């Protein structure tokens, strides 16, 4: 049966209740023991950083530890599978984001259907990626880089955190819309890709501000533009890519998901606590320092975001011919 937007929004409004569901009373006392927040990527990247910020705040608000568990591999799919298979009791959650939407079309065979098997709980943040260069590249603006790339087709190496990652497909979207030929060089994660760019082994990367903003601020990398539709308050001097490539837009976004059939009362409680955390000025300031913006909303709002992003990146994956690494 085809998956329609209406069905996705229905799922996002609260997961269906399974036969062995805790009572409303137990949902009201949730959590009574530690909660695992699974991150399908290595420590130090945007997913991990935001998971630890939110995990600490949720621990403080709910009185139980939110333990961050990194399960890196297969573009985040190993972590997702662990959550899909977990009991739907609210004690195993997933820090999810753009990579999960991309993986839906990138991988031909998955043991799960992300949209159907992960119940959206709450969005957390959206962050632009930065189109950034090694200082050895002579271009100082996006138009200068496009001209430089067209004069050197296939000779400029573009780093990413791996095949099909947001960094990769954001670069592919730029190639498609700007009409340039860049050679994709996939690394095994954000950290190694940044090391390659900092060392000059590659010349360009589209990277989330959560991971690269300090390198831009210190001049170790040259930021040309941000990928969101509006400029970033954290990097106000950088234009948007869309100012030079009309219609271009890409971003990293993050949120929390739970196994399908998690009781709606627990999902609603987590959503309320996450939104309350996002309203805290100290959290907003921490996000702003990373170049991210708090993204509060209902479970249905998050489900709508996931659906729209999945459809958008499916087109880019098809155009680029991207395959898993």
C-alpha cells in the first residue's frame, strides 16, 4: 500500500497503541529508569553534540539519566535498526536527522521502513551547512568558485562524511544546480572529512556548522556561503548559496524518534519536555553558538518534516546515482 502524506501525518500525531501497552498511569510516571538515546554516528559530530546537549537537559527535567549510546556504521542504519527492534516503552530513543531521510532512497534493501517503523517524537534543531574551501583555493565567493570549477572540470575534490550523507547530497545538489563537475571523495565520518579538508587533500566540503564553525571563525577554512534559505546568525557575513544559485536550499536537521507503537502518552510527554527545553534561553544560546536554531513542534510537525525531506533527497540521490559506501 503506498505511503501517503496523510498517513504519515496520522502516524506523527501519536504512535499506534500495541496490545501490551503500559497504562496511562505508568506513562504519567515515565521515566522510572535510565533512557537510552541511540546515536548512529561517531562521537564529536553534529548528531552526537546535540544528543548530549538534549540528553543532559532531559535528565535534569525528568529525573532519570538519558544515556547517549553511539552505534556508528552504515550511515546510521545500525542505530536505527536497534531502535526499531527495541521494546516500544519509551526507554530506547533515536537521535535522527537528514541522514535517515536520505537513507530511505539510498539503500535498496533495509530491514526497516524508517517512516513507518520510527514514530516521530519531536524535532530539535535545524542547522545550515557551510560551503567551505581549503584556503589554497583562490575563489573568495560562490560565483568565483563556480567559474573556477568550470575552468577545472573534475579536478576539484569534494569531501563528504560518506556516500549518501547530508554533506554528500548537499554537494550533489549544488553540482546539479550550478552545473559544475566536482570529484566526490567520501570519508568515514565528519571528523576524517574535516581532517582531509584542513590538510588540503581535498578542496571543498559542505559541512554542518555544528562541526565546522570554529574552523571558519579561526580562518583555517574559508566559508563561502551557508546552504539554508536565510543567512545564519552565527555567520552573518556569509551569504546563502541561493543568492547565487536560485532555489538552492539544504540543511541539517535533528530530532528524536521512538519505536513504532510507543504509547502516545509517552511520546506526548517527551515532546512537551523537549519543547520546554528548547524554550530555555541557555539551550537557545548553546545552539546559536553552534550555528543551529531550535526547531520546536508537535510530533505531527516532525513527521511532516521527515516526509518532505525524504521526498526531496530521493530526487537528488536518483540524479547523482549515489550508492552506499
